[in-house]
């Protein structure tokens, strides 16, 4: 089973950023491994000094087809909005590619325990 993952990135960097302050998302297809699909720009949702004010809807439209998002941090408003859209949230600090690879590894491990059984072939 594969799904699409969005990773919030800091401006001009591959480092994971705050959800509402990100100026874009790296998009990955997660299956057996992570495959980079591209970059999607967006306008930051959070105002200066962490105060909101702008609408979150344009940001959500950019990642509407994603099943999950990786962020360095996220506020309660962003978390609630993602939950309403059925988008899972992972918090991680580091590089975007490393985070996507970890999500792919976790997904593969979950697939090995599907149905409450562990894969005991070894």
C-alpha cells in the first residue's frame, strides 16, 4: 500500500520546518521506500511571531492529496485542521529525505504486522 507524504521545509533548505511557517512542502510517495515526487510552494499560514491571521485553507489545498505530513512543530489549530482532513501528523527534526525514509521504514514494518500477526519467517 502506498500513500503520499508531505514534508514541511524551511525556506531554501531541506531541513524540516514548522507547519504554519513553511514556504513549501517536499512531496514523497511512500511504498517500500520513499520516492521524491517534487516540491510544492505555499504561503506561510502563521503570522509574525507565531500569531495566525491568514486562512489555513490555501495551505491545506496544497497537501489535500497527502495522507500524512512531517513537521518540526505544529500548533493546535494546524493539528486540528489536518485531523479534520484525515491527514496524519509526524513531528521530526532533521532533513526531509531522512524523515521520508523513516516513514517508509515504519510503513514497511506496519505492513509486516498487518492483521495482528508478525512476519515470523527468518
